[in-house]
């Protein structure tokens, strides 16, 4: 997938008008062309093997990850990728994440991520730690371990709105799928289709029911936390015939999460949007570099980053992360299958909250899921996956449908 251009600080331009910012966002948010690459980001809560509810020790994580420890733990470390190219990062509550390199096929992606995941699990096991297997911490209440200016400002902003932001930061773990935006003439359809698919796939692959020692009553308490935050930052982007303009307007109307400045205090003025900043709400005008940073503080279920970043799935149990990735990639690699899946989702489009609350216990979502996953099973047969890999994916999908519908 095409990556978002990296700009040096000396190239940053001052933004004087909202229209100028809209044009800048539109120029970087979708890098179109023949879809060819797929990537995944896997995130996990981390637990002591003998006492999974025990608090994590950042120093132990630092020692355990060694040369792979991210800058948030070891600012001056080597920050080495895992052996098959995945980059390790750490979330505020100690959740560990690996981000794969883009792969040119599902087989290559699965091979690389499985091996990097195994390498990470072995490192943690040597220190008596293990990776979690659900989308929210089933044992502990949220507790922030990382003290950085960004995370302190995030918590300050989130706490002013609700408790859900703190939960999201410190207790949730997701699976993100990254796919190319596609050809220009299909961009709007692909963008609309992944939004239509979102509630159905969320319901099918929900794993986050038990939270902090209790049954939350939600199929995905993780997504409940995301949807309970400030909707200006986490709601789906409005669906229009011009996705780039819709994303630009979404971004400029979102409040600032933090403002980078010297020192530890990055708190943003309450309620000030990026458009307000352009209009003079802060002493110094914003630059394109500030806008790039702001875009990374927005968390809709699907986020454009040059490619499409699908952010709505819960973390999956060990060995099952690949099933939803294969479903999404197979559908997006076949225009006819994608159109059919989107049509199947039409009766439940936009039902994100119901998907998080009920999962496939909702009859309409279960019906849509059955149709979508039947279409996906046929599309998976046209991928480069071996017959054994295809069968494994379909077995997981079938079991998830049966389990979720029976709840």
C-alpha cells in the first residue's frame, strides 16, 4: 500500500485558509492505483502468566523487548524491527502492537506476521508474560503506564468527555487491516463498501465481552469504548460521492487533542478545532506538519492514510488473526464480490452500536453476515492461499458465526 508522504520540518508550510488545508488533506489521503498490497497491525494486552490481573511493569517490558523496544520505552534504543519486518509499538496501558510491512500477497503476509508474532510471544514468555486473546483487558481496570506529553494530553482531553477514552487508551486491543485505496474510478465504491461491511465484520469477529473481571454485556466492550468517546473524533466519516473532501471536513471540524510545544504540557485548549486554529485561535498559525500530526489523532472506524486503515476489529485469539484479514482482502480484491457483499450489508449499514452491543445475536446482522461470509468464502478461493489455509479461514468464520448467533 502507498504510505503517507513523510515531510521534513523544513518543508512544512503555514496554513492560512481552511480551503488550503482541505486541499492539502485531499492530496494525501488517498493514493490511488491498482490495489496490490495488504498489511496488518496486531495489538494485544499483556499479562503475567501466573497472575493475569497483576499490573504490568514498564521496566520489565523494556528489558523483555530488548532491541525491539519502541521509542516510548527506550527513546535512545535501536528500535529494531522483528525478524520478518514488523515494527513494535506500545500503547499507553502497556498493550503491545506489531505493524507488518506491506505484503504483495495474503500468503506472504500470513507467513511474516505469524513468525513475528511467535518471536514476540517467545520473548514475553521468557519473562513470564503472555499475549492476551481478546479486544479488551478481561482482568484489569485501565491504568496508564506511559508518561509522555502526548499521552498525558490525550488523557486530559478524554477525561473531560467521559470515562471511555481512558478505557480505550489503556485497556483495549485491536486488529487493524490496511489495504490499498484502489483505482480512482472505484475509490468511492471501495470507501463506501468498507463502511458498509464494518458493523457486520465487527459483530462476526467480536471478542471483547469480558472486561476487568466482569461480563460487560456487550459483544465488543472495546468498540463500546471507542463509540462512547467524542464522536467528532471517533464517528464514521460521512458517506458522500467525494470521500477526500468528506475526510478533510471531518478532520478540520475535529477538536485538537494536543498541541506540540517545548516541555511536558501538550494540553490543547478545550473545544478548539483545527479550523479554529487556522482562523487564529492559537498564537502561532498551524503548518502542514501540524495538520499531519492532527490527522493521526483522529480515530474513525475507517481512516484514510493514503491507503485504507480498517480499525474496527477486536484483537483475535492466538492463531485466528488471519481469518478476518483474509475475508477483507479477498473481498477487496474482487470488485464483483465486494459489490455483492456491500449489497448484503445494506439493511444494517451504520448499525455500529448494535453490532458492538449484540454482535450476531442481532438477527439482521446475523443474516447479513451469512451472506457476506458466503461471498467471501468464494472470493478466498480465488486468492493465492493454499487449500489448507483457505479451509482454516473458512472453518474459523463458520465457527464464529455459529458461536455468536447462539449467544
